[in-house]
C-alpha cells in the first residue's frame, strides 16, 4: 500500500536552544537521518518547516507552514494536504533512532495508528490518514491543538509496544542534556582533527574520541591548549562541526560520526 | 606642515622626461590618509575620464603613507593604483618592504607616472634612463639596479601586455589587476627610489612606545599562524570544509590535495622564513623547488595553480608559482584563466590548451601566456575576454567578477564572501572584502547568506579600507583590539591630528565611496556586481560542501541589502551627500549618471 512520510521540522526547539532539525547526528543532521529512514519505507517524503531557519539540502519535498506558530497539528495538516498517499507516517525531527521496521509495522495496520510508549500515546511518531484533513482544520479553528485529537477523530488504532518491533526507537530529546545522553548511548567514535597551525600545536593531528561536550573532548585531547574551554572555545581557535557550523559554545554535545575540525582563527590571507 | 607627510606628490611625464611637484592639501590627506585612499584620490584627479588604461595618458600611482618609515611594525608598505586593463575599473594593489621606506624618503607622498617612454627605460630617482634590461626577470632587474636604490620592476608579462602582469619589488608583488601591464605599456621597466628626506613625527616618544607594544603583540598568538605556517596553512582546512575551489569551480573532489597542504610540505620543503622590512611577523615561507631554486609560498599560489587546475603534485605547483614570479604574472589570474582554458579544452571549445591535471601543459602555458605565443596570446587577456572570444556560453564558467579572477574562496560555501566578491570595487577580491571572516565564525550561516550577513560584511571592508590607507599589514588585524581606536592613536602620534575612531570609520567609508565613484565614472553598472552563472546555478557536486547552492535571487537580495546599509541607492549608486563628502576638488564626473 502506498504511503508517505512527513517530518515536522518547524518547531522552535525552545528547550534545546537551537533548531533540533539541524543538530548533528553521525556526521549529518538529525533531520537528514529521519528523512532517510522514512525514504527507505515511504513512497514520498515531505518536510514541513516554519521557514524561520534554513534547512540543509535534503532528499524530501520541503514545504512551509501555511500559518505560523500552530504547533505540530498545523504541520501535520499542511503535510497531509500535499502528500499523494492516504496514509502518512508523521515523525518529529528529533527521532534519529527511528527504525524503518517500526515505521513499516505501523503503516502495516492500514490506517491511523499510534504507539503507546512510556505511558503516553506517541502522536509525533504515528500514522495519520490524509482523508481526515478537514478534521485537522476544524480542530485548529476550535483551537484544540493536540495531535491526539486528530488521531481520535480519525478512529486511530492504539498500538502496544510489544505489537511492533523497535518501539523504543521513537524516543527523542528536548534538552541539551537529553541530546547528550542520546549521543552517549550511541556506539562509535567522533573524529577530532587539528589542522593548520592548530595542528602544529596539537600532539596528534587526527584522533577518535567518545561522545561528550565539545569542551570535554577538547580538554581531554589537548589539556594544555584547551584548559580554559569551559564556556567558550578559546578565541585563537575555530571549531567546525561536520564542516557546517562553527561552534564557540563549549557545552555543545558531540557524538558518534561527528567530525570536529580545530583550526586557527586567523583565517584567510 | 603636517608631520608624517611631505605634503606633495611627484607627477612625472615619461613622454617628456619632466617631473612636477604637486602639492596635496592637508584636508585631502586627512580625508584619505595615504596608501589606497590617497592614491585613489590622485587617480581620480589625474586620470582623464574614460581613459584607456594602457594609453600614455593613464596614470600609474605609487603611494606611500604617513606610517611608512616609522618603527611601527608592518608599516613598510605602499599602494599601487591605476585603472585596470583587466577590469576597466580602479585597481589598487599593495606591496611592501624596503621599496616603501626608500620611496617615502624620496620626498614625495606619491609618485605618479604618466606618458610613455620612447624606448624601454628605467626611472632612477627622477632620471629616465634607457635600459637593456627589457626581457629580464624582476629578480635580474632588481639585482642589476640595486646599486641605485630600491627597485620595483616588471617581468616579460608586463612588457608583452599580458593583462594580469604584476609589479615586483623585494621579491613581492603588487599583484592583481594588471598594474604591471600599465607599467609595461609605458615602456617603463623599473622604478628605482632613493632618498634622505624623512618626515618628522608629532610625538616620537609615543610612536616608539607604541611600536614596541605593537611589536610585542605581533609576536603573540594572533599572528602565530602566519609566522609558523603562513597562509598556505589554509589549504587543507579549506578542503575539509568544502571551501577550496577545485577544477575551475566545478565543486569536485580532488584526490591527493593533502599533498599540497603546508602541514605536509613545510617539513620537507621549507628553506627559510623571511620578513618584510619593519615587520616582526615574518610570514614569508620559502620552499625549495627544482634544482636549487626557491619560491615564496602563499595559499593563493597553491590554490590557483594547484586544485583550481586539478593539479596536486607539489613540485609542479611550486614550479608554476616560481614561473609566475619570474614572468611577473598574477598567480590568481594565471591559475583562474588556465583553469578556464582547461575546461574549454575538455568541452572541445579550445584546441591546444591542456586539460585538468596536465601539469606539463600548465607550465608550458604559463610561458606561452607571458610570451604571447599560441593559445597563450588569447589567454593573456584573462578569462573574461578569452570567454568573449571563445563564445559558446563559456562566459558562464569564466571564474571572474568584473574581469578579475576569483581567489580561493568558494562562494557557494562562503556566502557572505560571495557578496564580498560580487561587490568589491576591484573585482573578485579577498583583500578588500574580508567577508570570509564572517563565514568562518558563528555569526552567520555560511551556507545560507542573508541580508543580515550582507550588512555585517561592511565592517571587514571598512577595516581593510583603513589598513590599506594607513598602511598596515592585515596580518596584524587580529593583534589589535579596536583597529579604529588604535589607528586614531597612531595618527595622533605620527601626524598630530586630533582624530578619533568615529572619524576614521567615516574615512574608511569615504575611501570605499571614492573607489566606487571612480568606477561609476568609468562605466560601472549595477549588473556588474554579480558572480558567474555557474556559481549561481550549479550546486557543489562533491566533498564537504556537497549540495551547497547559491541562487541569483539570494545574491541579489544580499547585494541590495549591502548597498542600502552602505547608504547607497538599492542599485549601488552613491547618494548626493556621499558624493559631496568626497570633496569639491574631484572632477564633477564623480556624479552618478
């Protein structure tokens, strides 16, 4: 049966302090990871964004919220409005552990479905039925903004964890602490590389490191150079994460697959 | 009489062999300081409107500054300014070391050459002397003339009219925009300066104390990169970050690029390290090449003659760089033009040009360009004009802005710099716009340029305009807490002006306005502030920057935002008050159309 995937990536991530969609995860962003999982199962993938930050180039149809600040229900409605399949697995962007087998099993119920996990119905890793779009519109008009109301309005199936594989793969994170814990729970090293003049100063030019905050990792690898890397990275160095953003915040969590590049801050000619 | 200045420039007519002392009003010195600022003012006055850059009437300005000759570290610099034969717009280039100090002692704040010699000549401290040095390398010329003073000269590229020829002194170059071509068109092989006239200082004790403090900071961590590894230390980091352009900006991976990394080359190649006169940073790294030769290595040489041409063998890239020095060729334009030719060859648009990765072809082509042989004659015009001749849509991938080849900063992954490259008055340029510093920070999203980043790009431009006019080396910029405050202190102590940081900010803006006014006068139009179509339509294909994309609409939004933030019209023209602020002693043709 044809199915779609919808990723909600427009949240304000206020507790995280920065867009969760763009958090690094194994050398990519969590958004890219979730899109890849959905792409492996669904016929089409839509990413719904708020437009308040730019997304990386992703393998999905990117749309913007029709109305701002409606929360996840608005994103679900807007995503359902553009997909071509009746059923769509909707995932929040902070679900990098999401298992394709779980998504496939949930879609296999043939209708709206959500799994109960940790005592709650997980509405942001659930299957929605496009034919109930008008219900979403009505809920928004009535300011009843919980996605659970939409599931209830479409007669969803409440799935127990032991009915599907890898139900725990839907766990996410909302705070830097939870994000760091998630990184620490993931196997594999990050790469720490010192280049240019920073490479001349460092004892090793390229090493494997375990998950931690940037400050922890740098202090552990080069205690003499980064003894003061508590709040911010010392200003004579520039630190890039996965060849994208430059990071000054030493409490930035870094995990498996990430590539930390340390270079001199005197860049260019 | 002001301290720190002679208060005049020398206008020397090479056609008649006569020089004239031209006073410079104090108000002009205060408005434009020296270096690039003052030279741009002189060019604006001396150049006839619409002059052919290679005509006898076109002036060539060598300009010193109030700080030259003081003990302030890195101050031994001078500016060369002319209308560029490559861009048709104002070109300002800097060089440094003993020529600057000796030139200032000549008793003039600037030397302006107009006219054309009847035969190849050298100018020795006011005397025009026929020479048989035509055909010599800059090093040979300098050696032959050093008994008379400090020498700036051109190589065969400048003699033969290659549009991106340099002026060389003390082993360094005023490199970009074809200033050596202007000198060659005047049949002027070399300029030799000497003198004994040293301007007084307003507060010598304070200057000495400041010099000592500045030298101490210039030995600190803020300049360690330049001292220890040089700008070549950029290459590997740029490659890892997806900001190293490869194969004519096709955005491809280049296998073996690590071989060119300074981290790997320095231990086996470095012969010695040198400093310019009056500098204690010591950024010049000389590497061994071939049998007993050495070459000064910078990131731009390595990038342009290496990855941009698909070449990663260090011996070939260093030899190409040495040849550019010997011929007097701008390495960035040489590499950019040859990379363009390589792509044309691969597409079947250009016969007799090498393909990417053909190092022997690159070395042969450099000689052919310098000597105007075969396909080298076409390529001696630079990539824009060559593309106009070749046609077939090749202008879309000619790596240039306003005719000047793009330096080693990938615009699609450094999008604030993309703006800087597009709007710079001398064409694609990394020395007048330091917008890349924003991209290499947590202040902007370098993969998604926006209007805010465009507004921020003005600040590094302002710092560059001030440093290029004082003149101080930009490698000092990280060693100074507040450049404008500290520069005001320097000018108070050297010149005696009661100047403050706010005035110098206004001065920096005025200098940029003046250069813009010259360009408007000479035919600049708003559509010139853009990038080649390739960079606006093709995403990066491979490597760390894969998928990065810059659209025309995004760049246009940034340019518009930048123009408005500068106080210009949205299209980039100066407003009336900005024109008035340039001074009433400029030709009225500074007006917008």
